[in-house]
C-alpha cells in the first residue's frame, strides 16, 4: 500500500505540464535517434547529458527514460522495414519483421512492435513497483557460474530454432564467437586476432557487426539478384492489425515481459538475451510453424514486448543497488552522480519525489510512445514504396554513417564491408545470421564469466555447476537439446500398434 501511495504521488509529479513536455520530447527524440543505425539509446542519453545541466533532476531523468524507450522502438522500426537494426536489442525484430515488410505487411509489423513495447513496458513497470526489492535480492545472489549458464542457454536456444539445421546454426554461432574474440583479452590484456592493428585492439563494435551482417549483407544479396530481375516497390498493405493478427499476438505480448523483466534486472546482457529467448519460446509455442522465417507476427510481438519489459527491469538494479546492467543504465548512473545523487537502498527514502516521479513517468512515456507511433506505422511503412535500387543505396549510406559514428575511424568502414561480405556468404550458403550476432554480443561476456567461475573453483569444472540456479539452467538447456529426440520417441510410442485383446 505504501508503494501504491508513493506511486500516486509520483503521478502528481510526472503529470505536471513541464514534466509531460520533457517526457514527450524524450520519446520523440528517442524514436528519431533510434531510427539511425549505430546511434542507440545509450549514445543518445550520453549526447544529451551535457544539455541537462540546467534542468531539475526530475525533469532530466523523465526525459532520459523517454529517450530510452523511444530509441528502443526506433531501432526496431528500421530493423523491421529495412533489415537494419538501430541497436543490438532490435536485431531479433528483423528476423520476422523484415519478411513481413517484404510481403506488404510492414505496417502490421510496426503496429505489433508498438503495442508490444506498450504492453511490455506497462507490465514491466508494474513489476518494477511490486517486485523491485525481491528481484534486487535475487540479483545479489547470482554469481559467475549462473551468468555463464544463462549465456549457454541463450546460445543453445537460438541455434536450435534457427536455420535449416542445427549444424548451420552452430556454424553461424562460431563465426560470431570468433569475431567476438578480436581485441584485447579482458583478463590478461593480450591482443587476439588483431593482426598487429592498434585500431582492432578495442574489438569490433556489435553495432558494426549487426549492421554489416544484416544491412550490408542484405543489400549485397539483393543487388546480386537485381541483376537478373527489376526491383519493384514493395506494397504497404492495409495499415491496421486484423482480428487474426491480434489473436496470434496477444499471448506473445503477455509472455514477453515474463522473460524480459527478470533478465533486465540482472547483469546478463541487457535486452539481448531475453529477446533471443522470447523468439525461441514463441517459435516453440507457435501454432503456425510454417510461417517462421517468412513473416510470423508472433516473432515480432514477443521479443519487442520482452525488450521493453527488460528496460523496466534494468531500473530495478540501478535504483535499488546502484548496479548498472546495461550501457543506458551506466550513463543514467553517471547522470545521477552529476546531480550528486547516489542510487542504492536508501535512494527511495532520500529522494522519493525523484524515484517515484521517474517510475510514474514510465507509464506516461508508454502511453505517449503508443499514441505517437501507432498512427505513424503506415507512414513509416511507406518507406518501402521507394524503388529497391534507391532504397538499398540509402540503406548502404546510412549504414556507413552509423558505422562511422560508432568510433570515427575509417577502418570501421573497412570492417563493415568485410562483415557485409561475410553476411552475403552466409546468405549464399544458408547460414542464419542471428546466432552470429549473438556470439559477438554475448561471447566476450560469457568467456569472462567462465574464467571467473573457474578461477573461483581453482580450475575445477565442478565450479560451473555448484549452484542450484546454474543446475536448473543447464537442465533446461539439456531439455532443449534433447527435445527433438524425445519428441521422436514419444511419437513412435504413440504410433506403435497395441496388441489385440483376446
């Protein structure tokens, strides 16, 4: 009841005209910035951090929260329409959203994403209010073996459901893990796969990998086929969700937060892991298995809902423990320190107006995001009416600009082209792209957690399975691996003729 009363006070703060203006401005800026590949919510908040020096803390953080949610939706817009993820959390949206757009259903994909963000953010924020202390306690108890187990689950779950075979999925994952090794060893400082180049010492940014594999690889693939056929504009289709679309997506919108919120609250990769796992779960539970890879709307609704709920989950650890679990949370933590405020267990007592005003603004931001972007879905979808030669030329241009913006180095453009050629080769030989991106995102962190767990156990492999949480996660992983075999055995038992009764 105290939390509810505090939340009502927070709405009184968030619904003042000035704070409403900051929330709307944040959502609008975030959506616009998220559309540009390479400039994600973390960079957007970092760029606007100096601008907020003269603002009151409450107004500044309300705007930051709007930028966070808006940029996540903006990233999924280009991911769906142009196969160009604006940030790493929007990678999964391209898997089913882009085939939907190519089939003339881009507006429906964007609408499913917008409602998914609204549902995920709404449910995630309710869970933030209700479960913040409990989730924070659980996050404190999770160690290196548990993190590594979670990442192994993500690797296996996605490679098992993508592509025409598990071997190709694992081959794609291996490519991503290899790209993730480039740079300095985080534990020893030794250079790996840098070929003596100082520019590669910092590794390859995940945005460059994602844009290269998705956007450049897709553009090269389309260009190779346009030589033999004239590209025609893609039809926009009807600009609303049909009854069948809603019937297929409402469960996905509700399932996404159950995966996204817990992962957002623990330092295990931000929104990337829950979106991957949500995609895998939706594919397993789907009643339309033939649609996957061709434009299954559940593959957009579930991951986008999980991503938005994960954003709410990140605020749990940051506000209650001062522990940033994503790049955006780290930038917001710096903003707290800029105002002389230290997030932690006492923050709710010392700065109640700021905390509850920020939490209430998340509800307001969700409504503003839906109100702004749902009517704009058919407008965004009209991008696809541009003839494909001009459209993909524009994609190449913005992909290059986004890659250059990441580090400001010319070598980033060379790396982008090389990775684009790898993406072209993967399409040529039927390798799914997503496991490679997962390998780049989670590979370095998985390696670090593995080595920490082994150091703690003095090199004993038993140190990887010495907690109930890790054992449970490995059991789920084994079930995913063995499920096809178990399903065959069950079907054989059912089909086995029963002996005739005498």
